[in-house]
């Protein structure tokens, strides 16, 4: 098997992280989606996809990504924070509050 960046999760992780840090949300979302396809059990990849989608104001899709991350790692604070922010942006304040309460309990 030869090395090719399209099937290398390390390549996609580095690329996606750099794009997200540069606030290039559309390209970051595409890179994180590729990473999620390669490593579907990677909670951090799903969180990154959620952050990218939230940056594009695609809150419904971001919620699904953050929820997937939390299924894989229930104590993922970044995912829970992102989920709370998406709920707030969508006006779903009860769900936002539940997330913030859970965050508070995780940091105790």
C-alpha cells in the first residue's frame, strides 16, 4: 500500500485543524467530513465538523455532528459547549440550558 493523502487520517486532521483555525469554515467542514468518513469513531473529528458547520451557521447539521461526538465521548466539553451554542443560535433555550448545566457538572 502506498501513501496517499486522501486515505491518511493524519493528513486530514492537520488540514482540517489548520483550516478551522484560519476560519475557513467551508473547506474545514469538507476536510473534517473526509476525516469522519475515514475515522467514524473519532469524537474529535465529529466535534471539528460541528465547529466548522456552526461557523457556516448550519446549526442543524452542527447539532447532529456534536451529538455524534457526544455519543462517542459523553464527557467531551468542547462538543457540549458547541452544542449549547448551536441551541442558543436556534432559539432552543431549554436545550441550551440543559447543556450548560451538564457542562457545569463536568467541570466540578
